[in-house]
C-alpha cells in the first residue's frame, strides 16, 4: 500500500506517522515504543514512521495520508495531515490500543484490530480485570514521575532539594517538564 500512495508527489512514503517528542523530558524511548507497536500492527500499510525530537514538553502523533475519497475531486491533490494525539490537548499519553484505533480509522477504517476492538466498549469484563492493576498503578506512576523528573532536570531536582540550586541555573530545563 505504501508504494501506491507514494505517487502523490510527497517527498516521503504515505501514509506517514510522525511522533514528535520532547528530548528534555526523556520521551524518546516512549516514542520509539509507539513507533514499534504501530509498525508491528500495520506493517506495510504504513509507508513510514518517523521520530522527531523536539522540546517544550511536546508529544504529538500526526499522520500524513492521501485521502481515499474518490467523490471529492480535490482529495487527490496531495497529502493531508491529521493530529492523532497531542499530549497537552489530551491530558497525557495515549494507550497503545487507542493510538492503533486512531491510525486504523485513517488508513484502513474497515480493518479489525482483534483484541483491541473487542475491549473497546469498556464493559464490565474490561473494568474488573484492571481494577487490581489500578490499585498498584498510582504508586508506580508516582515513582516513575519522580524518577523521570530528576532525570529530566539532569540533577536539578537533587540540587534543589539540598538547597544549592546552582545546577538549576546552569541547566536549560524545559519549563513544561517541571
């Protein structure tokens, strides 16, 4: 599918998913994980998955695609872009299942995603299983947040805690990461 959509004149294979992530927040591994999941699920249906380093607490997943609507005469004119996920607008990071659903809805709306679609309705079966995990998740999330905050600041959290504060002034820290 990627080869046929590349005839749109775009300088890259379509559909193309870009994951823009904040390097100061240390989100490269998270971005790479989402890229791996999308490539594993959609394989050659995706023309490209790109990681774009950024700053400012950015985590945006965007897709560039050729519209598949033959009734719209201007649809084949070029690639269109669509933001699939914006951390600031959505209030956090996507679940892998939700990101896969959003990509699927753009590139292959009729495709069945298997177990991802079966648990989409949020019925009692899906809520009873994670309840044990949800009890342990906040402690894990807090520990993860604390460790990533100290890593993102490059030691500024430790120097602030001890009261020295010299490293905080010498390091450039993403204000959205604090």
